[in-house]
């Protein structure tokens, strides 16, 4: 595994997208102070998950985003991508190349990606556990990291050694296990509270459940008794109805015989009526003929007079036509003269147009010449621009060098000025350190307050979670209740739908006919349905309309009387009984016109209170159009009297005042009629939709509540993590206070180093100023050449501009010429149009003349024809006068025959009256039998509906016999059973289900409690196992690091001794690490007592010992050589070369360190405030 590439954009001073490629060799990054080279190390730290702004050398995280310069705007985000070669599979994911990306926006939003897949910070952190890479790793080492090793307390040095020993991953697992253990303890407390609460509910529900079961047993006995009684009645009713139906069949047979007699006499009467009509018709014909002849006689007389007038009119018309013909001929001659004049002018304008076209061609030629000259100049301009660009590039290159040199001089001068001021700053630094310590202590206090707030939030979150769980359980109970209610409605709907589909409640004949034709798919197009099917009515008018329609509800509507006849034949053929059909083409509806606004209780005409398709209006009006609906029986009496008892009047309760004044009333079984069933089905469907909507709403609320509960659980986990992070931050701030105290003691060391740096800087500035003067002279010379080139470009541009003006002038002139040309062209077209129009007009006049000549000839012919016609009229007039006398004699004979036929017709009418009386008697007997059947049907419906409403039980005809034979054995009478139920008092029917759910909840929570107890034991065992593994591994690795440290120390110091020790008497997992060193000629002492150079070299020895024990895949060393002299740098570089399996990248400004590099990157600021990378690959 090795580092392949890093991409930066918007990170600190790297505003532009910058890529640095790394090889397996040593890469060195150099550049003047302030150029941004250490920002590369910060970028790598940041992308690998660094969260400390201080470690990134900032005050707040937003500081890492490019903040802009005087010439550039600030960017809105920073992004760094780091790419590793993973052929060795050191990173535990199945990719040969691993790309980690981190992005930060100004609003604080942060994103992590692994191989372009969005992930969490934790995923990035876990990816690099025990690789030496990461927050506590030793793969990125800066001067600050060296200081931490040297200055920190013994117990604070542990992190880097833990990473090198490979126990960081174990430590992370241990912390995760401890966090889970804490959460488990809290959950156990919460679960115990819930269990106690459920147990108290269980005791109450147990008693209620037993009462409910007792109630159910008694209820089931009553149900069995009621079902048996209902089955017995329905079975007996069925036999009774069958007898009545036989009686009806006999009466219908008699009715048919009488009807046939009626029809035979009717046919004779029709024949007689036909004869009378024929005689009357002949009389009418003769009278009409007589009248026609009289009219003809008068007509001929008038026609002869009229023809004389027409002859005179034709003579006048002929004179007028001849005059109009002469006028047209005169106009044609005048138009031909105008055409000759226009053709003459047109010839002149055509010559003028040809001349102007030739002139325009000359202009176009001039324009082409000017365009060619412009093209030549533009080509020359391109060559001049190239020469100018080349000179400007050369000048720009020298100016960049000059700016770079000036920048370096400026930086050196700034550094020099800074060193001079640093001495003064160091003196003030002591006060600043004290202030910083006070500030950090204040932050520690703030963090303690935050811990208290987070603890309080966690407590409230637990309360909220418990409330929401109770609400969730309540919603589940409501949902079960609604589901049960919905199922009950669906069962009712299915039962009623089944009755509708089977035509239950209809007469047997209607039912049989509808079912049979539906099954055999007969009369589909012509059969529209029963009246009950085709109308709908509001619930308030249901009783009144049902009474108004009566048996008409079962009438069947068909398209034509022919279809009705076919269906009657079908009924006879299959012996299905009699049915009334209502053909749409023969029935003419009539609706009475009354004042419904008279405030006498009138609600409206019955046909207006029902809804139906417009095509059935005649049918509905024929049945209901003469019936008035009123509010009550008193209003019905008044309205009936007001209209002379001519109309039926029905109250909303179903009381009727018939035509003639008779009254019909009493109780009505509304729930058994066809309209009630239809409305009930509609209402149940609406109720189902309402309940389903309520269920959907509660389901939605339940899902939302579930998400809220899950969210609150996540919040509790986050709160635990936050508390841990806050406690960690407090510990970190305490460490910073110690670090600041140590920094104060280091100030003297840096003063001596600054004096040496001042002398070096002065020599460098003097040398660089000489180089700057040479560059300025070269640039001045190039600027003269650039000015000459610019002059040539300007001359070329002036010529180009002159030609373009000339081109525009010619274009304007050409435009004017074209406008004149178009004017002449338009004038030519206008004259041609005028010639065509005059020719067309002349043709029109000639056509009119032809027409006039034809009209004159027609006039002459008409005159001749009229003279001939008058002669014939005189002859016809005499003939018609004789015919009138003959018709008068014939009519007198026909009138005598008609009177004899009328006497015969009167005899037939007496016979018809007698048969009608007999048929009425049969109808009364039929209605009586049908009423008895209907009465039984109503009672049957009451019983069925009672079973549905009370027991949700649907009794079917096929089950009746079985139910009667299976007579239930009851413990007591029906009345006693009901008394027992009343004695039970209020019963919670939901108690058994609730008790079952509570028991299930109790069992579930007890299982959860036991699971948590078991999980707690496992976590405690896991923590012990992790501690044991970490102790063994840390001890082994620490001893190995110590051996390598001793070895490397002796190499670096040409002798001496060094040792690392774990504090005695403390746990190896928390004990501090003491580092002691004894350079040659000195006694063994802690590293804090060594000189600055010795301490730095010792720290490098520790770093190399760590790398040797557990090599990191790559190592970035950021100016760790700044405190070393040349001799020690050589030792450091020489030993670094021995690590052949580690990829090194070094940030430095020491020449000796640069010499070791295989690839060299320079960091510079061509543009102030923006870093840029320059690369160079070195050989040998």
C-alpha cells in the first residue's frame, strides 16, 4: 500500500484544483515561508478525519476554506481527495485503489466519501485503524507532533504508542462496548418501569376478560335460540308463499281467458268501427272532391284574369332587357382603350428596370474588391498578433521570475523583520500564555455546562419516548376496533349485494325472468332494467316514493314495444309467469303542473323527487307525474280538496289520499322495500370508505409515531456519544494548559536560533537583489520590442477600420439602389394586375350580355305560351261545373249507411262492460294474494335484518331445514338468558383481546429484559477479553519499540544510552510512559532536561523506532528537521534511507534534506495569497 495522489481545491491557500502525484520513492516539498507548503500536510490530516481546528492551525473549521484575496473572491467550499494503492489489501476493503474524499461548505455542512460513495466520519476512521494513518497515527509528523512527544506528560504520550502497538482498534471496540453497557443499564431501568406498569394493567383486564367471556357464552345461547325461531318461521313462510303462488297462477289463468274474450269482442268492435270509418272517409273524400272542383272553378276564373296581366308585364320586361344590353356594350369599348394605355406605360418601366439592374451589378463588384482587401489585412493582423504574443509571453515569463524573486526577497525580509520582532513578542508571550490558560479554563467551564444540558436533554428524551410508546399502543387498539367495524360493514354490503344480484324481494316471475335472461345473456341491448334499478331517491323521500310506486318498482323498462312482445313470448315459452313491461317508444309521460310554493305543505311532484337518466323521463312521469308528495296527512287532505280529489296525494310517512277521496294508511316496514335496500347499500359503501380513510389516517399516524420512537432512540444514542465527546474535549483542554506552560520554558531556546537566521537572511537578500536588477533590465528591453509590435498592430487596425468604413458606405449606397429597383418592380406588377382586372371585367360583361339575350328569347316564348294556356282554361271551367252536381247526390246515400252501423256498435259496448266487471273481481283476488305474499316477505326481511343487525348472521334458504332439525339445547329460556346478561352490568367486550395483548406485551418486555441482562453479561465479558488482549499486545509492542529506540539513539548520538519505561504500580493500559536519554558524556535524565537539538533528535529516534516496529504505508515529515543542525540532519537523512518499504514525503527548507529527494515539488505564490505547485523529477 502507498500514497498515489492528493487533490486539493479551495483548501486554505490552494484556491485552484491542485494535484500532487506521489511515487514509491522519496518526495520532497520545498518553498519559502508563507508559500503554503505546510497546508499540504494539513490537507492530508484533514481528509483522514482530523477534527481539531487547532491541529489544522485555525480558529474555526471555516478557516480551512480559501478566504479570497484582493483579486479573487472567497470560495464556498473546500475539498481534498487522497488516493492509495491497495494491492496489498492493507486497507480492509475489496478495491485495488482506495479514494477518500472530504468536503466542507461554508454553512458548516461536511461530507465524506470512500470511492465516491457517501459515508460517515466513523467509516473513514475505522478504515485506517492500526495502520499508523489517522488522527493519533505517526504517518504525519510535524514539528508540533515532535513537541507533543517531548513536552506532554508521561500519561499523555500513550496515543502514538497505542497506534504503533496496534491496539487502537481494540480500544475503539472497548469504548463502543462501554457505551453499549451504559445504554443497557439505562434500558434495564426503563424496561423494569414498563413491566411494573403492564402488570398493574394485567390484573384489571383479567377480571374484565372473564366477565366478557361469560357475556359471550350467554349471548351465543340467545343467538342460537333466535336463529332457530327465525329458521322455523322462514321455512313455514316458504310453504305458505308457494300455496299462494299456485292460487295466483289459477287466478291469472282465469284472467287470461276473460282477457281473450275481451280481445275477441274488441276485434269485432274494431272491424265495425273500421267500416264506419271507411264510410265516413268516403263521405269526406266526396265532400273534399266537391270542394276541390268548386275551388278549381274559381281558380280557372282567376287564372284567366291573371294571365292577361302577365302578358302585359312580359312586354315591358323585354324593353328593359334590350336597354341594359346596349349599356354593357359601351362599357366594354371604354375598358379596351384603358388596357392599351396601360400596356404602353408598362413597356417604358420595363426598360428602366433593366438599366437599374445593370447599375446594381457594378456596385456588387466593388463590394467584393473591398472585402478581399479586408481579408488580406486580417491575415496580416493574425501574423502580427502572433509575434506580439510571443514577445509578451517572453516578457511575462521574465516578470514571473522577477515577481518570484521579489516575493522571495520580500519573504526573507519579512522573516528578518519577524525575527527581530519575535524577541519582543516572546517577552509579551508570557502574558498571552496566561490569558490563553484563563480562556481554556473558561471553555472547560462552558463544556461542563453543556454536559449538564445534554444530561437534562437525555432525561427529557426518555420521558418523551415512554409517552410515545403509550400513544403507539393506544393507536393499535383503535386500529383493531376500526378493522373489526369495517369487516362487519363489508359483510353487510356483501349480503345486500347478493340480494340485489339474486333479485330477492321481487315477485317470483320478475326474479325468474331477470335471473334467466342475465344468465343466458338475452335481451342485453333492449332490456334496460327494473324501475327500482333505474331510479335513486333521497332517504327522506324513500317511504313516500316507495308507496307511490308500489308494484311498479318491479316493472321492467325495455326499449320498444316489439322487444316487450318478444319478452312476453319468452315468459310464456318457459312458463315463468306474468311481468309488466314499459316500452320507451310507446309510453308518453305526463306531469301535472301545480304551484309547489303555496306553503300548504307541498314538497313536490313525485317524479321531481327521484333521480334518473333523461331517457327514462316519460316512464317516470307516466308513473309518478300525477302524484303529489306533502309533509303530513293533514296537508294531504287540504291539497286533495284544493285540486278536487283528481290526484293521488302521499305524505312523507306513506299515508295516501287516493283519487276520489279514499284514504290508505298505517304502519310500513321501510327496511324491507327495494328502495330502502338500494339506499342502505349506498350508505354502507359510504361508511366503509369513511372507516377505510380513518384506518389509513391512523396507519399513517402510527408509522409517523414509529419513526419518532426510532428517532428518539437514535437521539439517546447520539446524546451518549455527545457526552463522551464533551468529556474528551475537557480532557484535551486540560492537556493544552500543560502544553502552554511547557511552551513558556522553550522561548529562550528560540532566541539563540533567530540570531543565526538573521545573518543568513541578510546575505541571501543582498545576493537576490543583484539578480533582481539583471531581470529588470531584460524586461525593460523586451517592453520596447513589445511597444514596436503594438504600433504595427495599431497601423494594421487603422487600415482595417478605413476599409470597413468604405465597405459600409458602399453597402448603404447599394441598399438605396435596391430600394429604387423594388419600387419600379412593384409599379410594373401593379400595371400588370390592372390589365388583368380590366380583361376580367370585360369578360364578365360579355357573359352578362349572353345571359340578357337568353332572357329576351325566354320572354318571347313565355308570351306565346300564356296565350295558348288561356284558350285551354275556358274549356276546363265548363267541365268542373258538371262534376260538382254528381258528388252531392252520392254523399246523401253514404250518410244513411253510417247510421245503421252505429246501432250495431252500441250492442258490442254493453258486452265489453260486463267482461270488465269480471276482470276487476279477478284483479282484487290477485292483489289480495300478492299482498299476503308481500306481507310475509316484509316479515321475512325484518327477521333477516334483525339477525344481521344483532348477530351479524346471514341466513340462507338452503340452510333452513338443517337449522330446524338441529334444535339447540338451552340452559334456560330466552328471557332468563337476557336477564342474566343484564345482571352482568357494563361489559368490556375488548377486554379478552386487550388482556391477550397485555400478556403478550408483558412476555415480550420480560424477554427483552432477560435479553438485556444476558447482553450486559456478554459486554462485561467482552471488555475483560479486550483488556486482556490489549495488555499482552501493548506490552510486547512497547518492549520492541524500546529496543529499536535504544539502537537508533546510539546511532544518532554515536553512543550513549536511552530507555522508555511504563510507570510502575499502574495499569499498563492507562499508565504513563517515561522517556530517559543519556547522550555521550552526560548522565541519564528525562528528555525535558536535554538541549533543544538533543530533544529533537531523540524525538526523531522515537519516531523511527515506531516506524520500524509497525511500519506505516507512508510517512509525511513536516519540517521536523528545523531544530537540527547540519550534522544531525545528515544522520537523520541517512537513517531515513534505510526504510525501503516505507514511502516518505518530506516538507522542508533545509538544503541537506532536499538532496535525498527523488521527486521535488516546489510551492510558490505567483499570485499573492494563492499557492501553486511546481514539480521536478531528479535522477541519481
